[in-house]
C-alpha cells in the first residue's frame, strides 16, 4: 500500500436536484491511483478522482468517490482510459458499484 493513505471518515455529500454522487469499490488501487469517468458518448467531458483506502466492514478497501456527478449514464475508466464499467447516476442519489 505504499504511496496511498488510508482515509478516515467518509465525506459528507450534498446531492440533490440533478446532482448525484458515485462510489466505486475496487479490488486494488489502480496504477496512478485514480479512476476516470466520462458521460457515455462524450470522451471530451472526462473527469477523475483519486482512489483511497477506506474502512469498509473493518477492511481497508480501495474506494473512489465522485462527489458531484450530474445525472446520466457514465463509463468508468482505468488510468489508461480503458472501460471498466458503465453506471447510471440519478440526481439526489448515491450510486455504488463494485469492481472486482
């Protein structure tokens, strides 16, 4: 786990209207320590977030949090831009996916 810190408390999210959030649980911290998301069909609108170790059920688990995401369908990409999953984010809700 060199180079990555374990985050303490989960952040407070302010979602509502057309804005939701996305939590991605991973099996390992990706090379580069980040994940990207892009609205489906719009590669020019990519955005990224860090992957941090968080306590989930007592275990240090790699987690990426996208705290403010406009509602819509998104592709989750690894650091090399390869697609890992597709997810729907609804306004006012927190979407969660688990990648193994």
